[in-house]
């Protein structure tokens, strides 16, 4: 057999073989170059060609990932080393403090600019490091070195935060945005606590909070607005507490501007309530949990804090009342813009009408003289009830009940009722009996109007509360009128106790009987509570006063109420109520 034939070395390969060999060489070369760049720079900055993923898979992913992390860590330590070098030169006196602070700020700015020119993990690293460099530097420059005043420090924090958040926004760097926001808030609040100039930092938090609010509307980073808003609330609360200190702010804050403090407190309301209202109208969308929560806090902390300062400083409250009335009217306008819209708008209508109620009620109390407050509240209550009935809006009927209840408190009805059913002789002569009669009768008419102007379908119990509240005030007013009008004819304590029990029994029977005339009336809710209260009164008031004839009248009246009221009630409970013609809010 012939020797094995050997193919000569000079024999040319086919074109297909040459192309495959060249492709394999290129893939291997690209893989090696990628590994070298990872080892040197910490990240892959090259675009892989088709087939490179397979080559990377062959080489294994564990090594590039480890090298990547170590490379990023190495960069971080190198950058921090440069910062500590500047600090050492400044503390050692080689650099003047002002120059050292300036170099530190510029050094942090360099890495912020580097973040703009990078992507991904490198951009996040540079942004986070820039935040870790700039905020501690600003804190020490203000508290330790004394280079920056509180105002300049607040301005630098604001500018730094705006820049870092813009870099995070541009590169979609969520983690970096959180770090920049939290470190800026922590630094600002630490400076507010360690200096005696709370106004610049409160203004800073309001600016950050407003910017974050609008920023999160565009880039769905909704979580960022919670810490920004809560810190702004806390700063305003601290500021107003200092400014509203009885006898003036403490000695350390003697230069605190009272007007500036009130302006910032009101600014909290403007920034959040104004922004939320504008955004809701602009986008025609439903308010969310954050907006409802923060608006409520802004009104309580901001508007309430401004009033506290005004009261402590002796300033007039009329401008606050006028501002509240204007805001309440504006909120009603925003709410009515959603009245005829779909179901999603119910939340908006409820939210903005509630704000309107708070501001309108508060403004009326602050602006209207006491002699005109009762007619004003009565007018507001009547208008709200009529509009609520005609539009079939439960929330507006509730507003009517709230306005009427405020009127009752202004008239002193709770105190009158207490004196009528528990006061000791001699009772004060009944003042303005016509006014009390008008109140009780008006509440009774309002209750009947509200209860009858509903369609006939069952409603959940809490939708009946406005009508029930009116019935409660009517009964309290009319019963007190009768007791106070006749009590002086019964000077003996046991006789007066019997009179009170008789009137309570009569009111109980009337509460049970009214639903026979007005099937949708809620007065039957009062029957068993009234029986319980009457029993308690008999034990605590009538028996200790105890004389035979008054006790006989007491037991007879109470016994009749116990027998008759439940029997009447059994046949007078309403079977149903009218169906709403629109959304029952």
C-alpha cells in the first residue's frame, strides 16, 4: 500500500474556509479587546458585533461582572481620595479656607459634569459621588469653617440639588435621584437645626418640594415627592412654632422675621394646593393619595401656622380670612368643573369641595363680625342644602349640615341644652326666645326638606347623616326652648327634674312618631339613645332629688315613653328612599 499522501502546504484553501477563519479570528480579537477594556475602565463601552454575545458566553460572564464592580469601586476610592486631599490641604493651612471650599465645590462639579458625559452605572456613580462630596462640604463650610452664610448655603444646596436632579432626569438615574434628594434634605435640615436662621432653609424646602412635585408628574418617580413634602411640612411646623412662641421668638431667634415666617407658611399652601389644583384641571385626572394627604397637611400646617403667628404677634386676622374666602371660592369653582363628569371625577369633587368647606368656614369666622356670623352661616347652609338636593349631591348636603352645626355652636346651643337639662336653679332667664325658636323650627324644616327630597331607594346609613344631624339640632333646640321657657315656673328641684324627664319622654315619642308623617326621616335613630339617656337621668337626677309627687310624674312619663315609643317605632320605620338621578355624592 502506498504511503499516506500529504497535502502540500502551498495548496490554497477554498474561499469559504478563508472567510470562516477570518470571522473566527475577528470574534476572538473583539472578545479579547472587550476583556481588556473591562479590566482597564471597569465597564464595556464598545458595541458588540453579531456573534460577540456567544463569545462572551464562552468566556464566562462571572469575570467581566466582578471586574466591572471592582473597577467602579476603584474609581470611587480614587475620587474620594482627591476630595480628602483638598480637605487635608485646607485644614493644614496650605490652602485658605475660602479657596479650599471653592476647590471642593469645583471638584464636585467636575464629577457632576463627568456624569453628564457618561451612561449607566458610571453616570450613577459620578452623580452619587458628586452628592456625597458637595453636601458635607456645604455643611462644614457653614458650621465649621464659617465661609458660607445660611442664605448662601441654602442657595448652594438648592443649585446643587437642581443640577444633580437634572443629571439624574436626563440619564434616567432613579437611584442617583434618590441619593441627591435625601442628602440635600438631610443637609438642609441639619443646617436649619444647628443655625438660628430657619427662614432660608424653609424656603429651600418649599422650592425643592415644588420642583420635585412637578418633576414627578413627568417622570413617574412618584416616591420622591413624599420625603420632599414631609420635610417641607416639618420645616414650616418648626418655623411657625418658633415664630408663634408666646412673648415673641426666643433670644437666639430675635432677628427672625415674623412677616417672612407667615409668608412661608402660606407659601406651603400655595405650592402644594395650588400646584395640585392646576395639575388636576390641566390633565383632567383623579387626585391620588399623596395629593389628598399633602393638601390636608399643607392647610393644617401652613394656614394654621400662619394664623398661630398672627395671633401670637397681635396681627389682624382679616387678611387671612379674606384669603381663605377667596381660596374657598376657587376650590368650589374647581370642584364644580368636575360635577357633570364621569365617575372618576367623584373623588375630585369630594376633595375640592371639602377644601372649599374648610376655607369658607374658616374665612367666615375670621372676617364676619360675630353679629353677622349666624346669618352668614345660615345662608351658606341653606344654599348648600338646596344645591345638594337639586344636584343630588350628598357631599353638598353634608356641607349644609356642617354650616348649620357651626351656626348652632355659635349660638351656644350645646351650652343652652346643658343648662336646660342639667343646670341647677336658679336658671338664667331665657334670652332671645324668638331666636331659639327660629333656630329649632328652621332646623326642623331643613330636616324635613332634606329627608323628603330624596328618591325612593335605600341609602347606606352614612349618606343619611346630614339629614340626621339637622333632626338632632332641631330636637335639641326645641326641647331646650321648652325647658328654659317653663323652668322658672317650677322652682323646686324635684319638680324641675320631673319637668325635664317629661319633656325628654315627649321628645322620644315624637322622634318615633315623625317617620309616620315623613317616611324618610331618620329621627327614629334617636329613640333608643333617648330612652337610655332618660333612664340615666332618672337615676342620677330625679331619684336623688326624690319627692313622692314629682317621682310619680317622672316614673309615669318614663314608663309611657318606654311602652309607646317602641310600639310606634315598630310601624314607622321607613321602607325605602328615592333612587338618585345622578352620582350620589
